[in-house]
C-alpha cells in the first residue's frame, strides 16, 4: 500500500510541476502539506521512534505508579487514552482526501471508520496490553461519534486491544462539543487515573481547550512538569487544535487557511 501511495504522490507532483495538475487538486499549502504529514506518519522511521519513545516513557511511569500503590481501599488504577492518532493510524483517510483535493469531510470520515481497517500507532497496543496485564483498566475516550462506536470497537478488537468493549469506549456524546472533561471526570469517580495518552492537548485537560496558539503554548509551559510524567503525547503533525487555533477555530476555505499560514510562518 505504501508503494502505491508513493507512486500516486510522485505522479501528482510531476503533473502539478508542469502545469497539468487536475483542477480538483488546487495548489494549496494546506492540502499539499497534509499529504506530506500523512507520508511522514506512514514512512518516517523518526515518527515510529517518537511513538515508541512515548510509550516507553508511559511504561516507566506506569511501573512507578504500580510500585507506589500501597494499602487497601484505594481506587483501582486506570489509563485514559485517545484513539485517533494515539492508538489508531488514520493517515490513509487524510491522504485519500488530499489526493482528491479535499479536506476533512464527515461523510468520508464515516466511510473510513466503517471499514474498521485503521492500522495501529507504533507501540500503542503493546503498552496497553502491558498495562492490562498489571490489572490496570483501559478507557478509550474519543471524539468519534456514537454511530461510529461499533466499528471502532471492531477495529480495536482486530488488534486485540485490551478492554475494547462498549463499557470502556467513550465516544463523543454531544455532537457540538469536543470537550472530554466530563467523560474523564466520570471515570475518575471510580478509578485513579495514572496516565493520559493523546495527540491533542484537549486529551489531557480542559485547561488547554479552545485557546489561541500563543495561549496554548503558555498553558503547556505552566504544566511542563506533567509531560512525560502523567501526560504522554503522541506526535500528530496532520491535524488537531494546533492547526485549528491558528484559524481561531473558524471554518475557513483552503485558500483562507493558506493566507493565515503565510501570515503566521516565520521566515527571513
């Protein structure tokens, strides 16, 4: 599959460079950029190394938490993890859309998740199986919608992710709200959450939600001691609040986004 993708990508750029690109694929920074981030996610050994590094840290922190758990009557331990770009790799959907000259579309996304065919993020399944073997419960808090829950569980079960059932997969309840805070608090009523895994800052705390880019960086600096300790971040250059915050969370066309990018990027 990777070879097919690379051939398609090269063909596309050859056509574009000689002025014969398809009209459905405009010369957009955003759309071309997402092709490269998908390619990085699929092909770069550095991406794989970063993911493995993150889950290695997670195992170290989990072992520390298990060692420090003493006495009876304490709440059992649990790990909360995001799904997309944290345990499942959706770069084929991003590449598919970009090659069509399109951005994210809910219909195309639903068609992709219905396939239940996303691959795993390097190191994710191994770590979660390890945590489960130590008696730690796994909760999947995702912003996939309720009508995607069945196919999501099917995809997780395909790779034997632990606790991949309806009791442990928490999709988005309200279609217009992406906040995960309420779902996290519900889990915290019964469990001691020792680790949170995610690719987006909203996977960790409401304190990072809906902030401009500069404010997000300030919030990260204030919580710097949590990263690599309780918050384990998986790299995702393709999409997320890091991008949405640049556009002030407004719905913009690719051309409008390109203008924002040109105005924001540092150069000399």
